[in-house]
C-alpha cells in the first residue's frame, strides 16, 4: 500500500483545478509510491473555496493559508495563488518542513526567487515549479531526441506563445480572474506568464541563455482595476519579443503576446540543428514534427510523429490508453505529479526545482531590463 500523503492546495482558480485534478487521477494511471489525499483547500472567498473543495473532493477548506502551513498533518503544500504571494507561502511551508509544488513563474523577480531557493534548500524539502509543458509526451520526446545528439550542433531555437484574450480595453486588471494584468500581483505580463514557459523548455532542451535583447509593449495603457474600481495605469508588458544567445553558440528568437487575434494558447517551438530539426505546436499536442537530413534523399521530408505509442517508445504513454489514443493538457499535470512523487520517495530532486526555475526568472529579469534599456543584457551566472 502506498503511503498516504496529505495535500493542502492554496488557490482555487484555474491552476487550483488543474492541480486538484492531477492529485485525484495520478494513482489511477501511475504506480506511485505515495497516495495523495486532498486534505484541505484554501482560498480567499468562503463560498467559493467551499464549492471548490466539494467539487474536487477535499476533506476540508479554509480561507487562511497559515492554517495549512500550521497543520502538522499536511505533507505537501501546493501553491496556486497569484505570483506576489508565492514567496511568503513557500518560505513558510519550507520552514514547516513541507514538500512544495509552486505554480510558475516561481516569483516576482530573481531576487525574490533566490530567497525561495535558499529556504527550500536550507530545509531540505522536495520542491517543484509547475512548468507543465515539459511533461507533454511530445515535448519530452523532443528533449530525448536532442539529448541523444540526433540534431547535431544546434543553430537556432525559436518559440512563440500567442494569445488574444486581453485585446479589449474593457478587460479589467486585478481581481480573481484578471490578476495576470495587474503588475502588483503578477510582477510582469507575458514575460513571466507565457515566455517563462518557453524559456524553461528552451533551457531544458538547449542549455543556458547567456544574453538577451528585448522589446516590450503595453498596448492598452490604462484599465479599470477590479478591486479598486478605479482606472489605473497598466504596468505589465502586453507583448514581448526577444533575441538571445545560448551558451552552446545557438541563437534564440522568442515572441509572446496577448494581442494575436485568433490565437488562444499557441505555444510553438522549433529547433534547427546541423542534421535535423524539430517542431512542436501546443494546439496539436500529440504530434512531434521531425526532419532528418540523413534520411535517404528521395524519402526525405518532415515526419509527423503521433506520440502515442507504447513499449517505452513514447514518454508517459504506457500509462494511458492504447497506442494511437491521445492525452492532453490535463495529463501534463498528472505526469508532472507522478514524476514528483516518484522522485520525492527516493529523496531525489524533480525538475524543474526552485533552483532551476530561478534560472528562468533570471532570464525574465534580463528580458525586462533589456526592454527598458534598449540594449543587450547579460544573464548573470550566479
Ligand atoms: C494565461 O492565460 C495562462 O493561463 C498561463 O498562466 C498558463 O501558464 C499557460 O499555460 C496558459 O495561459
């Protein structure tokens, strides 16, 4: 019998739902060493947290996150609140000896992220930042192909994350569903929210980013604040484009916006190497495109790999249905949790740890600094 692990989730928005779903489903699909028990859900509004707890099967609920930390029976604290509260909760959870899963981006900036890294490392607690797209089977397969050296020397890495949900000036900033538009809650706009995903995947696949040159724009300068009711200056970046250099000598090209009419969550990346290229598209999650110049000339072309096979060929897929049948967005969180629980039982780190997520935070800081100064900015090694 797997050991029970009591979970306290803080935050009941979109991410609270994806994480709760993962806790409920992980033992259905994976033979994990821990059996998560949804012990307590925590959130600001009593009626809402009550309904959330009932819907996802939590044993109890609270509106005070300190109670989750102080509860000795809680083993794992899962942080799904806006970015400006991550640090305070994570540091308290680390001091209380809890395992921690924290939503991305880790913090408001690298300075704050460092304090979180220090806290979890000092306490020696298992920690993970939820950059869930790493656990899309096709994305994990891409990483394996790169690690096997199939692409040869890498020349280019390009990634986009395009959305269109903030084009209307009537979308408020701040508040429950729109805190991502409030710089005080989010720290930044698309850079921390969307490009952080691209940067995390890129550095995982292609190594450290050493220098960046960025531009950002805030298309709508003022929005009503959902909490104060007043029209206030918008402090986030609505769009961000940057070039970068990777340590391995390759060049990077990244774009993110919430103003790409028609695109809801178009995350794509392409990697071009000496021998082969890879392309992936979140809207076509289960496919990986692969081109290998070493193929016989008359047969050469882009292969469209349906990443649903079993027998260990395709990451995670043995745990699901039968070959040919797909999984989607929700399963990235299930896969991530399975990896985390497995690693935690062995006392091993599970990527991306807080320390690894700090690297992404440093790149985000450099991107925002470069956009301000209009110059290249080096990403500090320390
Ligand atoms: C924003 O719209 C958002 O929900 C991000 O916060 C998520 O991290 C991303 O996966 C999808 O878009």
